[in-house]
C-alpha cells in the first residue's frame, strides 16, 4: 500500500467541522527553527521541528504520530492535538473552551496520544456503533479495568488523561466528545494505580567509582589528548584525498627503497575489528607509509601476481629479521606516565587508524563525563553547548547554554566552571565536527552521540588500557547521564553554604538565590558518601592536630575541660608511637597516627568532642534509638562532659563570656534568683578560664 492510499484508508470521508485541511497546526507561537509547519490535513505524522527540541531526547521527541488511529479516531486525535498545541485559539474560544494559555508540551501530547490509542482500539472493538457522547461511566470503568490488566500504569495514566481531554474539548471535536467528566474528581494517579515514591530514583555514583573515574577522565583530557590529536593529524596527512594523490608508477621500486631505508617497521593491527585481527599486518597503513600517502593499493588484491609477490617480500623480510614489527605503525610517540608498579613508560604501545578512532570517542566521552560531573548541568544543557560558549560570569569562568527543563523557548543561562572544565570543553570543541560541542566524533552523516550507549562501555574501555596506562582500576558500575549531577550535588551540599550554591548552579532557585526543598532532597547523601565524608573529616581533624603539635610539645599544650587529660594521654601515646615507627615522612606518619587515635574527635568552636559514647553527657537520658545516631551537639555541656576538650584556640571565647558575666553581675538591682543563676554560670566558666591565665 502506498503512503497516499494508507492516508486515504486512515481518514476517508471524515472532515473536521472546525479546522480546514490547510490550517497550520502551530499558530501564534515562538519558533526556534525555520522548519516547515505541518498542516492539519496531514494524517500520518506532524513534524514539529520548528518548535525546537531537547537534544537529549532527539528530533523525534517533537513528532506526533497518528498512524495508530483509524477512521473517525484519526480525525479526533488530530483535532485534540491541534487544540492542545493552540489552547487560546479563536476557534476554541468561540466554542466556549477556555484552557490555560500556555500550550501543552509536545512530550505531553505524545503521551496523551499514546494512551488514547488504547482507548480508541477498545472503543472500536467493544462499542464501535456507540458515539462517544452516549458512553456512560460504567462503560469507562470497564475500559479502565481492562487497561489496568493489560498495559503499564504510566500508559493507563496517559489513557485516563486522554479520555478526560475528550470531555474538556467536547465542543471542539467533530461529532462531539464525552459529555460528562470521566471518573469525577478522582485523581488520575489514583485511577491509574501508579505509585509515587518520595525518594529520588536517581542513583548516586559511589566514591570508589567516582574518584578514579574523574582522575581517569582528567588524564585523558590533560595528557592523552595531545597524543591522540597528534596521531590523528599524522594519519590525516597520510590519508590524502583523491585530489592530493599522484600515481605510483614503480610500486616495487618504492617497496625496495622503503626496505633499505632507516629502520623500517611493519605496522600491526592493535585491535580486532571486522575481518582484521589483532597482531596481523596492517597492509593498508603499510602501503600508505611506503608511498607517503599516495597509494593504499600496494598490497590490496592478492589475486594479482605482483601484489602477491610484494606481500611475500614483506613476509620474508619479517622472518629473516630484516625489518621489525610495531603495534600500530604511526610514528607518534605516547606520553610517558607513572604506572601502577611505580615504573615510567608510554601509556599506549602505538597508534593506527582504528586506535585513533576508538580513542577519539573515549576522549569525547571523558570530556562529557568530566563536564557533567563538575558543572552539574543536565544532559540536555550539556548537549546544548555550542562552540564558543566559554565566557565569564561575575568575573568567574562560566559556560553558556540553554536551560530547557520546565521552560519554553530559548533561555540562555551561565553555569560557573573551573579551569579544568574549561579545558575539557576546549578539547571537546576540537573533537566536534558541527556546532554542538558534544556530538559525534566522526564525520559520518547521521551519526550522533548516544550517551547512554557510550557510558555503558566507558568504564570497561578505561580498564582495558591496563596498569601500564597509569590509570587506577575502576569498579564495574552502570553509568547514565543523570547520575553525575546528583552525585556532585551530594558532595557540594557538605560544604559551607553548599545548598545555596546548589540552588544557583542546579537552577532550582527560579525566583530567589537560595536553596529550596528540591535542592535539599536532591543533595541528600547516601551511606557510601556518608562514610566518605566521615573519612575526610578525620583527615581534616588529624591535619589540624599536626598543626597544633608543630608549634609546641605535648606538655606545653594548654588544655581544659573534663576530657583534657584523656586528650593529653592520647597525644602522648601518639608521640611515643611516632618516635618508634618506621616513617616514610614525619608529617604523613604523624597524621595517620593521629587520625587512627582520634577517629571520633570532632573539632568545635567552643570545644572539641572526643566522641566517646560512654562518657557523653549529651546522650544521658536519651532512648537507645536516639543514642545510636551518635553525639547530639545541641545538648553539649562543655564544662562538665567527659568528652569536652578546650584548647587555647577556644580560650578567647570563654574569657569574653567571663567578662560578660562580670559585667552583668555589677547590676545591683538584679533579682536574687537571677544573680544566683549567673554566679553558678560564672563558676563553671572560671573552671575553664583559670587554665588560660596567660591568654
């Protein structure tokens, strides 16, 4: 059946009472692109490219399909679609339909049509002779029961919304729609059986994957990229275009000249692909090397006696040791890196055309991962970055892109970045062949950057380089584009004022530059990252203890508080161990010993807490489930708790408090009970301040 006959079969003799065949389906709308606008009479599909599309979803995300609808349902679906695309159109207003002026998103219309096709099929099968306006609620209940038993809850929800649209647009449908509100006031989500989970479904990349992954990406961007680009340039110079080649009149003579030249090396395939195998002679590259890029056919057709003889000449030279073989074959040398065993050497053993192609893609993927992680941009926002998007914003480096989620039209925004991210974007620009920074790394027409497919194999590609590449092994983990933004949000939220920064960078704060509930929930930590932050906290505490120790001996450190002696004993024990330990570096060893000895120590403004539950005053009287969570800082009793350690760093605050209490007690008009309370507080404070008489 031809497309024309298919179209005729879909909509024969069904003509709209409201819309003309040549009416454009988009009217009085902002258009992002100069694409033709479909007409209402097109019965198979509407390509709404003029509205623009989310690059993460692809061009097909703005295509409406009507192939599944037959006869009057095809007309009905198109009438409903044009009404949703133009909610404030005069035709709808004249029919008494007043919907919100903001057009329904094409993605939503696609979902509605997908759900509606199930209702259309059910209606054609069960009630084909019953007009829509004669259906009853009992009929719709039967459809809902059958739909919930056969299709997914999300599709059931779309079907319910589509059926309700048949009522809300009743007056704008030829032959009328449903005359009553289907299922009354029941919510769509409840009718569909779909459940919402308050917890975010976006997984967080664990620390043992995150850190080596980012380090590997940076190694590609900062080190490996120079070698990959150099090898690509060498291959481009050899792989001449037809217009730049000259005929090789004496191929046998060219071969002999090459063999007697300086250190000829026979290139071997580094990778297995197609009909080629790892370790085989790369005949095409060898032909290019011999002819300086003018011919790839010296060893092409083995059926020709001359070609077979040349191949035999090469094989004989290999067997006799007259020439050496080399992986890859191009002369570009790889950078020297420090390997896993501490030795130094090149990160890769050679380059050939297929190796270059593979590593250009890996480099592009590394740039994408690095930018996704450290900018916290959505996938659609990353894919919207164009060449020349690097800029500054309030004096800091930034990248300019399109903010798409929840917006219509073009909304250009800036995302703050660090210099390494700017370098990654610059490298990605070199890889891209069009205006989009993150696109295909090849010139092949129609090829696109499939992030989901590339990320599935990215970690295995990095690990395949092996220990000689200087990269750390990365645990197997299934990556997807949306994970990077969430993971970096979890990390950032732990920093001072982190949630405010996240509200700005994530673009969650639409009207005010502060964090909101969405940002807070999005940045909630996981058990793996909680443990990672705990380890970082211990390292930070140990570093500060080293700084304290470097200025004086243990006996000279001024301490106060009920936990002071335990703290001093711990320092003395570490000092003894440090003197007797075999040390790589004094400060490093000392920091490790302090971290292990004071693993529960918490650095504070008024005092330090040793974090030992058995002597914690803040846990007294609390139920077991509350004490299991650890110390409770807002119940701290720094003057009496056995965990409390006060150093000369805290002394100025305590001395200021003592002076403030003295000043208040000078008031002779103070009530007696207030005076007694202040005197008790002063006595507690003086237990601390008397230890710091020289501060």
